[in-house]
C-alpha cells in the first residue's frame, strides 16, 4: 500500500488524482459484509465462478447472496449508469462458496448444480452451508468481476426448478453441436454475452466428449473472440464505411473510435492517462495490439482480454450499419477508474461511445487533426505519440489499393 494512502485515509483524494478513494470504498463494503454474513443461509445464486489456478483441478464456486438485488447484471448496471461504488457494494456481498473439481467431473452433484445455475435465466434459490462464517475479502482482477469472500462449501441444495429458455435448453441438450455454433445460434436469439459466458464456463455447450469446465476468465474472452470472428466473416461482404470518429466512455474508461474506408482491420491502443490506481505517474503508458484482414495468429498479449471485449461492440456496430472498414480504437484509462471491475466495463464503454452521433470527415488528414485536438483537450496528451506507432495507419499509407489504378 502506498504510504501516502495510509496517511491520507481518504480525506484528500484529490492529492492522488483519483475522484474516489478505494480505501474508503473497501472499508464501507467490509463493514456491511462483516455485519450481515452468515455461515448457513438461504439465498439466490446468479452465477458460478470457475477458477484457473491448479488447472485442470480447479476451484468452482457458487456466487450467492441472501437478498439478491441485481448483483450480477452488468448490462443493467451500464444502462442505469451505476457507479464504481455501487458495483463494488453489490459484488462485495456475493459469497463465493467453492469446492475443488476436475474440469471433466460432470458426475459430481455439485458440478451438476453449477450447470443448472449456468442454464437458468434468473438467479436460482439455494441453501448454502459453509465451512465457517465469511469474513470480508474482495477479489479484484482486470478481466473478471469482483466478488466477496471465498469460503469452502460444506453442503448446498437447489430449492426450486430453474427456469431455462427453450433456445438455451435446446443448445445444451444438443450434444453433437459444436460450442462455437451454439454460441452463434444463441446470440442470434438475443442471448447476451454475459449469459453465454456462464453457459460455456460450466461446461454446458459443445460436443459431449469435448465438454469441460472453463475458467471464467478464459470463457469471457472465448465468447468475445468466437462471436467476433463470426461477425468479421459477415461484415467482409459489406461495402466500405466513411471516415468517422466517435468519442465516449464509462467509469473513467474513454474511447476514441476511428473508422476508415477500406477492408476490415483493427487496432487497439490502451493508454493510462496521468495518475490512477495502476499508474502512479504523470506520464503515459501505452499498450497496443493489431490485426489485419486475415486476423491474428496469436493471443493479444499486450491488451489481453480488453482487445477482444472492445472489438466485439465495434463489430456489432459495423454489422448494424452493414459496412466494413479499418478501425483504430484509442482507450484512455483515467484516475476515475480506481478499481478494476472486469472487461464488461470495456465492452460497455465502447458501446456507449458508439451510441453517439459520429463526426464524419472528407479525409483521413482532417479526422486525425480533429482527434489530436480532442485528445489534447480531454486528456492533455499528444495523440501523435500513439498515431506514429499505429500499424494500421502505417499499412494504410504504404499499401497500394486496387482503387489507385
């Protein structure tokens, strides 16, 4: 912990450049959990958390709470504009009652219960018996949503018949249907990506012999990447888009989305602008990944899950517009984003940016000039630092096009 944080104790958050104090948020959540948590309780379980450490023998946990109030609904949080404090307040009370399992142990009754929870449209009523009374802890990771205490499960029982949509039941029952095809079919039936991640993570999709538990972090990226690649195939048949620029964001994550005429390609820059929880400096740190028309051959190691989560709503937008193009996405992470809440924030921040009315330009030069002014005004940064490093812009300048003949 930074010594300045210990001295300040949340009295002067402006000293560190943050809008809110993460220490005070944590203490507030801690008090709430320590007062209300019980060793044995009846509540609702909206989701299952599948860990990755020790793979293929991993921890599987029912995320449960006595009084459910949208504790696992990122699409609603985004729509209603929930703050970081509100999300942490909800997630901190979710008890992760976990047990050990092999990724192929589908005969285990606890794993079967996890699959039932994964299929259910709404949170499932459960009786939970823990090995001890929960004490406050809050698990944060960049890719997955935070949750409250991790406690070993002693006993559990589902006390209702879970409601499962017909489309979901059909996909789960079809043991000859590949997971990618199942995801595509359900997405077309308006099953959202959060629901799909649940289904994939608990081993409910795919050819029977290939089904297995998938760590939550991996399943999130798998859904974003699989659905994204399917949309890329479709948009490649569409005509070219305009020079268009969007700006917007959510929870201190801001995006400048630049669309260029031409065939599909995509590049993401992630920039820590000034001081934040992860960047204790006035300078900037930049990470970037790129894919051309033929896609990537390896994982996006620099920007990780955020690469696929940000690409997903970009492709949704192009599909709605029935257009294709090259897309340069600039992410600016500010001190407002003081606690990681998972890559759903990335997905929703890009969606919010693309909801706005685009600025349309007659040329690449005019659009980049506009972007330089916008980035300087909003973040006090020189956009040329990013633009000069762009593989997408470099290839656009050097590659000869058929239209040039």
